[in-house]
C-alpha cells in the first residue's frame, strides 16, 4: 500500500513540511481549488502543485477530486461540454504524473454532517451526524454552512437544482452515470489513470435527493456499467460503514480480489441504533469498525493502491479545517502503518 495524506494547497494550515515528517508517507492527495466546477484546470496550476509536492520529497500521484458538474448528473444537453472538459483534465493530470483520480456522483451535496465540533468524552471534537439534528435542517430555507455543502450556491440556485432533481429518479441517475463512464473510462485507460468513485456519504438519500453508490449490490452494478479495471473504487470505510447494513470487510475482500479498489479512505465511526453516527479515533475500540480486519482484507490481496487516513478529530488544542487537522490524521496514518507492518511480518 502507498500511504497518502490530503492537502488543501498553499492556504492549508497543515503544511507539506509537517506531512513529510509522518513515517512511511508516500503521496499527497490534492486538487486545483480555484477553478469553477466543470472547467479545465490550467497546466500551470497543476505544475505548481506537482512542484510543491515533489520538492518536499513526496509523490504527486492522487487527485481528490475532479468534481463532476451537476449538468452531467442531471443528464442535461450541456453535459457533453462538461464531459469533454473532464476528459481534458484527465489528460492534463496524466501528463503531470497523476495515477489515480477520486470523484463522486452525489447530487448537490458531498459528505454531509450535522455538527462539526461535537465534544467527545476525551475532550476532542469530531464530525457527527445526528438524525434528530438533520430533521431540523432545511437547505432550501435555512442558513447552512457545512463541509459538503457548496457555499457558492445562492438560495435561488439551490431551489432550482432541487426542482430539477425532483424530476429524476434513481434509474435516471444510473443512466446518467453510465453515459459519463462510457465517455471518460476509455480516456482514463489511454492515459493510464485509474478512476476511483467515492461512495455516497452517508449512503442513503438526503433531503429527498437520490443517491445510488450506497451498498454492495449497487457497487456491483456500478463496476459492471463499464467492466474495466480503470473503472474502480475509492472504498471509504467511514462512508460505507456508517450504516450497519454494509459489511465493509466483506466488500473490501471482494473488490480487492477483483483489483477494483484503487484508493482507500480509512476511518472509524461509532454507530447508534437510530442511524446516527460519530466519527472517532482510528483505533478500533473507539468506534464500530475493525481496522485490523479492514487492513487484513487488503493485505490478503497484496493491495498496492493508495490509502489515506480519513477525517480526524481535532485534538491537543488544534484549530483549523474540521476533520482535516494534522495531529489526529497523523496518528491515524501511523496506526495504519503499524498494522500493515505487523501483517507483513
């Protein structure tokens, strides 16, 4: 496995100089953040990212993410223009040495939480999803500012988007995903870049919006849409694992054996009976997932893809981007490395 770490660019409070000090660190996971969704990334911007990463002795091989424009998800006539731009981004990133691109196909909202700073028993703070809190939220009338919610949308734009998605059912979304894949995967194969779809987070409908990348049955269907190794997964243990109906270890064993996991997001979650969950420390007893079993399933199949510690708590007084501080993610990275070394020996 190749250990990696998410970095949000030069304005990130977590610096490359600090990340490089984490033992066994291989790659930086980053993106160009100043280009509107659907547009082509500038070659100079890509080159600058690559330069910053490599001068710190790290590899520039994973992009998370190249966002998919809503017109593609909605199947609008304008989608072909945005798909062409997406293909050009794959070509440009490949030229810069990128080997894996993570993306998602979630309508409107990316990962959704109801609170970003829930204080846990040990005094750390974490991202949480509480069902009772969600019931009080309405993105069309409330003032929301959470990760996964695009703050660039004006209220009227959001209302229009919801109205368009109201005309779409899950089958329509599957059709639009297939159309997208059949256009981009041949380009990815030509460029030797693996495309790694991230599951929906959480893996069920939010505010009436359809979500389809949610469970083993749907992952099977996704992989068969274009049955090509370049069409693969970012298997996120926290996303799939935040519902008890998903057997994360079984899925990892299955898709790693098929060679279809290109990127792993590893984090732990503590589940509650009503469907709520809290993000926890990576250490297995802190949550509901068995980290040793997860990594053992990967190791069994000689996993050589990329893996990163996912969202961490804020600990030791650290402040910054919720879920993306240095300290707890560094602990998670070292925990992953320790388990992997033990399995290897």
